C-alpha cells in the first residue's frame, strides 16, 4: 500500500480526538431531565428517532443534536415541558461546544512521522464552525495539507474530494472509526481504508456489515499501529 498511496485522510471525531463521549454523557443527562415522561432507554430511543427524522434537514453536529433534544422533550411531554428544563438543555449543548479538545493516544506521534512523506488531510463531517474550532484548539492544523468538512460522508462526496486532490482512488487511504462513514464509501471507490473502532459509536453509524479482510482493508485497535504499514 505505501508504495501507491499519496494522500492519507484522517477522520476527526473519535479518530484524532474524543467526541462521542460528550454526546453520550449529554444524552444521559437529557434522559434524567425527562425521567417524569419515561424510563431512560425510552427517552433515548425517542431522541434517536428525532435525530434520524432531522438528519436530512439539519445534518450532523452539536447544534442539530440540541434541536432534536428540545423537539423530543416537547413531544414526549405533550408540550408540558418547562422553559427552565429547555434552558438546561440549551446550556448542555453550549457546554458540549466548549469542551476541551482531548487528543487520542499516539495521534501527534503518528502525524509527526507521516508528515512530509505523504499529503495528510482531515476528512470529517458535522458543523463547519465547530470542527474548525476543534482543529484550531487541537494544535494539529499545521500537519494537514487540506481540511474537508462534509455535510455527509457519501461515496459521491469522497469522489469529489479525491478529484479535488488530483489523485486516483488507489492513491488515497482513509482512516476512521466509522464503518458506515469513513470506511465503506472510499473502499467502494477503490481506495485503501484503515478501520480503528472507538470504544463507543453512535447508533446511526453501526448496523453495517464489516468488510472482509483483504489487501485494501486494514483494522487496528489504535492509531499508532498504522505506522506498521507506512
């Protein structure tokens, strides 16, 4: 692989830094706030339904998550939810946007060793302002040739990215923690992929079949292990 690849793409959330933990912690607090209207798993299930309904219109990120929390609270409470609790939800969302950026183990070591040997890029999805903030606060921006924040990670969006980079699919490798978003779309285009599962994954990103082992698909338990193939 390393003889063919010219560009290495990194997912951001839960590949370079911690992200999903904040969502799950906020989801738990949300279920507690609405405990009068259902048990925690019921409330979380209703929130997920709202997120899926809103996904096409609002996309990914903290802001759509906040909207979905408020909408779910109004629905499950039959519009009885208090303004005070809604304000608490808004504060929870603001808190998520202010969370410090915590790098995952080995990230800077990997980038230091690969920088200059390959073009490194970030290919992520979500809210542009939030992702720009996290990248700036991470201290990693200087390692990357290009930053791509996608509204969604589809095969078409990866094809556009590869075209923009002026390379062939087989000259690109994508590294990420989501089989649905980071691995399957570029793999189906003919690129190399490296799957590094994170300790927790949003429900929407699961329930897809993993690729069978082959020469274009690698799986590791930590980012630092990818140096074996580079």
